[in-house]
């Protein structure tokens, strides 16, 4: 029997099968791609609607028809809201999907389903139902009620809002998403247009043609999923990357006005908390918290791919180090639309680098210069202005005996004890280094021979009269000193170190715990009464 109704039934059946297939595909990928779970719900609701309408056309009694009408409305009222939520998620408004808001969106559809199932008690959805036999089929003709109008307005409202958002998003997003947006647009426009035509009463036999049109929509969705994976390339996926990046990202317009930033940027820049910085020029935001003119000028610079290393001390916190990279943002026509600034926290790397550099010139045990670093810096002092410069070497007396008697850990304590005493007698410009083992070296720039001898005597006396406690035991150390000065020896580091070493050797040979100084031709024993007090 060649009947229009039969044609409708065949196409609807295929359309329903496609909806089921789409729902299964979406379910299988619901954890992989954005929007698949909502698409699964929408396809499932569509399948219920289409099969319900198909069996309504096949029903032979009014009772069967009303059963399948009720069955349709288990899915039909939810199609448009689910479509809207898919678009909201696709365009980046997923953060508004709170449980309460989702319930509000689905409230009208839930009430619609209840109204259809209870229509025989109130006639608010259908005021009357008329049965018309056509070509061997029993078709129902409905007179709509008040709630049907509410349901229709809400359905059209959801669909039109989804279409509006897709059109808006089409204008502002990248061309890579053009196919997805157009597919979704067509998928929204076809059913809503067909439904509007149906309400005008111009469809054949007044049969609802939307399930038939859903055949085209479902086929389009299926083709899109199979050919370029409709939901695999989603703008919201990029937004999630933006939101969860560990680097701070600032988005500026062409006038340097801040228009967006991610949570990482807000954690770095407290002034951006609660979106306070939106709408302000980026240099104005930073100028109030960072007093560094070069950085502010860099923010104002239009150069692409420029970089800046910033040291920022926030109130009483330790300094933090950031590496900033600025790059231009272009529109589809290749015109500069703004700038993107990526802020990377490199504090940990910077501190590690500084620690490695520090270890290269600092003695790990005593935290003073090591031998090579001391020699390098002393050489620089002598080359710049070596006048009135003294070089001093001293050695802890009987250090091996301390190690043998008390243990190496006490020997380490003795070294640190000696260093702490020396630092009390030295100025900022003086150089202090561990020369090797228990031997230390000091460079005293801008000190006379007499002042250098006086400083050495004060150190020697402090060693002699002090002690350190360890494991409940008092340990006392003494030291022997050797001094060379540019007033008597050439302004050459090797010569000064040699003469200081010879003077130190003389101190040890003469009984230790004393000071000998080179006078060029000889070595003299220094005693406190030999010289007037030095002003150090």
C-alpha cells in the first residue's frame, strides 16, 4: 500500500535507529570528549520521541495512540534543553552547570511530561483529541491547551538561545571549529523550522514531520562523528587547558586592557582576585604593585615574542622570580587583536641555579669562599687598586689532634667556631676564604700594615680566650698567623701568598699561637704592645 503515512513510518524508523546508534557512540566516548554525555542524553530522548511517534502512527485504537503519545513525551520535552546545554558546554559556559541550574533548566520538561500523563484529569495539555482514519491508519488530531503553549514557548526559547549562541560563537572563535559549529547549527535549525511549519498546520495530514526531519539531522551528526569526530575538537577543551595551566596567562586587547586571565595568573597577582583587574590597562595594574620602570616599559612595548625576567618581592615574602613571554594575538584577517602574556614561576629553578652557583665559590662546610674563589677575587682587588692591601694566612694549631681526640665532627665544629669568630672582626669589603683543610686566608683591602697586624692579634686573642661546647665538653683552639702586605712586598698575589705562607711557617716553628709578618727582607713577630691600637 503506497501511503504517505507509511512513508513517514519508514523514515521515522530509520531515524529512530540512527538516534539509538548516536546515543551508543556518545555513551562509549562520554569520558573522552567534551559534550558526549549530554549528546547521549539528547540522542536517547530523540530516540524515545521518534519511536513513540512511529508507534503512534501504527496504533489501531485510541487507547494505544494515547499510550504512545505519553511515551513520546518521556523524551520530547528534554531534547531542546539538552541541545541548549550541549551548546553552552561547547561554547565555554560549562561553569554555570550547577546542580540547581540544571534542575531549573529541566523543570519545565519534567512538568510537561507529568502534564501529558495526567492530561485526562485536567486537559491542560490537550483540550481534546479527535481520531481520523486515513488510508487504513488511525490518526489523532489534537486541540492544544494552555500548558502545550508553555511547553512550546520554552522549547522554542531553548532552541533559539542555542542558535543565537552558536551564531555568536561562530564570529568570535577560530576557523578550526567552523565545521562543528555549522553542523550543530543545522542540527538545531532543521527541527525548529519544521516544528514551526507543523504548528502552522500546513504539513500533509497534519502529521508531525519533525521525526522525519530528524533523519537528516541524525545522519548529519553521524557523518560528522565518523568523518571528523564532532566532539573531539572542542573549544571548551582549549578553555579547560587555559583554566588549568600552571602558568599564568593574561589576555589583553590592542589597547593593553586586560580582558581575561586564568586562575594561575590570579594566584600570582593578588590584585586580580575576583576579576577586579578586568577592564584596566595592564601597566596600570602592575605599576601600583611593582616599582620597576623597566618592567612597566616592557609591558607597554608592542614587540612580539618579547621576554622579561622579573624579581618580585611580595610584602614580607621571600623574592619570587618570574619569566614573562608576550606574543601577539591575531584575528582571521591577520590583524593584531591584542597580546597574550604568559607568566612562568621560575623561583624554584632560579634558587636552584643560585645554589649551584653558590656552591661553585662557597665552601660547603664553613659557608665562606673556597680557595679558588678567594684567589680570583683577591686578584681582582689587587688589579683594581692594590695599595694598602694585606693578605693573611692562618692555621688552626694541632687540628689533627682535635680530630683524633674528639672525632671529625668536633673538628668540623672547630672550623665553624673559628669562622664565626673571624667574621666578628672583619668588614664587608674584607675577603675570607678556606684555603685548605684547617688553613684559612683573609684579604684586607685598604688596610695599613699596622691595622692588618692588629686585626690578626684580635682574632688570635679571641681564639685563645674562647671555647665552644659540644657533647657537654668545652673545646678551645688556637691559631698561628702569617701576614704579607703590599707596603713591603710586590703587588703580586703569588708573592703575597708566598710571603704570608712563609710568615705562617715561622709562627708554627716558633711555637704556634702567634703572629709573624713579612717586612720584605725578614719576618717579624708581632706583639700587641709593638704597635698602637688600630682604628678598625
